[in-house]
C-alpha cells in the first residue's frame, strides 16, 4: 500500500505542475511524472497479485513516454521558433 501512496503523491505533484506552470518544458516534465506515477501503480498492483501484467503495462508506458518526449521536443522547437518563448498561454493565438 505504500507504493500506491507514493504513486498517488507523484501523480498529484505532476498534476500540480501541469495546472500551475506555463512553461512548455515544465508542463511536459509534469506529464512525464504523471506517467511514471501510473507506471509505479501498475507495478505495485502487479506485485501484489503476483502477476506480470503490471510490468508489461509499465514497458508500454515507457514506449509512450519516449514518444511523448519526441513530440514534445518538436512542439517546443516550433513554439520557440514561432513565438520566441515557451509560454503555453501563447498557444491560444495559434491558428491552422
């Protein structure tokens, strides 16, 4: 149960980072923390029931995290090139 408490705390920290910060890099890092919290919860639950499903889901989540980092880097590059800053609030002005 301590692992699930840790996962919950990590998820709340990530959620606070997404809701309170406006820098794109910090928002993407907070999403990464939230994904890791879900992965910890899967591993802890799989260990509790003696199944390998939690580890399999964690591997899938690592693949998703890699894709998120790649897309986040492209998005950050486009933001910086178009707006000159990595401020998420400026995305409201995007059209297309």
